[in-house]
C-alpha cells in the first residue's frame, strides 16, 4: 500500500472516531436535558375527599391545603366534594369508591359493627361540638332545669343517648322531659318557641346563625355534663387504603395538617379561600365559626389529627352500655395514628 493510501486510511479512521465522539457528546447532552426529575419525585395521584356536610369552617384546612398547593407538593390532586347523600360517606369510602371522607367517631364504630371496613386516620375536632341550646331568656342553665320542658331532637339515636346521659348526670331522666322530633329544623324550632331546648346543634355553627339573627343563647356543652369526651369529626379511609397505600395516606395527611395549621394561624385567610372555592358560603358566619373551631382542632393533642386508644375505648364502652353497639367492636382497629407525622 502507498504512503498516500495509508495516510488516507488513517484520515478516514480519525474522521470516524471524531464523528463518533461528537455524536456521543450530543447524545449525552440531549439525555441530560430530557432527563426525568430526581428519583423519588411523587407522581401526581388523583384522590377524592367526601365531606360530611356542605363546605364550612370545619373544612377550611382542606381548602387551605388545596389552595396553597400543599396537596400538589405531595403529588396529589384532591377532589373535595359534597356527596348527594353525606350519610353514605362511610359506605363509599369502605367500598373504595372514595379515597377519603369526613365522618364522626361514633359512626365509625357503628359502621365497623356492621362490617364496613373503614378506619379513622385523623381526628379533625378533639372535642364534641354537639350541644344542648336554650334561649337565654328561658333562665335554663343546667340539664335538670329542663324537667317538664319540651326538647327538640333530630331523631338520631346517638344524640338522644347523649342527651339522656346529660340528664341522668344532673339527677333527672328522659321521662322528665317531652321529646319532640323536629328533624334538622332545630334552630327554627327553638327561636319559634315550639320547644324549650334543642339537642344536636353545633355550638360552632347553629348558635352563630341564631345569634346573628339577634337571639341570645345558653349553651350546655355535653362533655361538661357526664358525656365521655369524644372526637366530633374524624377523617376516614378504607382498611385497604391504609394497608396497601400508606404512602398516599401519609402524603394526604401531611398536606392536610399543613392546611389546618395555616388555618389556625390565619383563620381569615382560610375563610377567604373557602369562600372563593364555594361562593355560596356565608363569609360572616364562617369567620365567626372558625374563631370557635380553630382551638378545637388541636386542643390537648400533640399534633393535628392525633387520636388515643383511651378516647376510642371510652366512647365504645359507653355506646355498649347505652345499647347503641349491639356487637363487639375492636376499637383498636377502628383508628390509627401511625400515619401521622409527629
């Protein structure tokens, strides 16, 4: 082979090598630009949250978490909605049709007694909101003052049992009063003087509605009169979700806790976000309501959502004693605080 041929061959080989190197560099640069985010970045997951009632200040923390992007920070897109029938929340969550729901401690125990696989994953309100209300002008200041009076009730057995416990604690019984089933028209029945007292109204909501209308009230808190202290509202998920998707539950709880913590420090901001998402909401009412509610979200608890075995045991035992729980329910399986960030 001539020297020219050799030089030509070397030139061709070098050209090929340089081309391969340039191609490799370009490929590496393209890969770097189009590379996915850091390992562990959460994929956005859509989840649903079924409320127990129309949106109000009790739910402000959820809307705060969504409005401030805390759920998205955790890789979650949360659909907050009011079911056509809020009484079905435990059923839809237990069946997996909804990921999370807002319910009540007593209802969770009753549902588990019927085999519905739901579990409380956080306590939203640390104390009862249910109460007995009377007009201040009536002079009624304690349960025993209701002897011979008419009392409006919703017809919910649990509430009647709560009221019965209050009366017995103060020395009288249901036989000493006349119960009038007014359904959920509690406030109209009281201010219309169809009854002398009502049971089942929240001292953080209905009381404000009546006071805005110019009616002064006396409110008897249930835990002050012999009723075991219990969690009024709880956040629930199915056992399947808790067991098989703990990461999703933890992310949801972490963002939710941030939302409620912010709502405690900035209640008006929370109401503004709530109203922006639900224009039909009464801003004045919810501003007053959140002022009463915010302390109840964490009072006596180390962190938002905290629950204790003692609180679940005491309510379950009381419900058994009152005949509300007809089957044995393992209250330890009805809740978990293990997925809360401490």
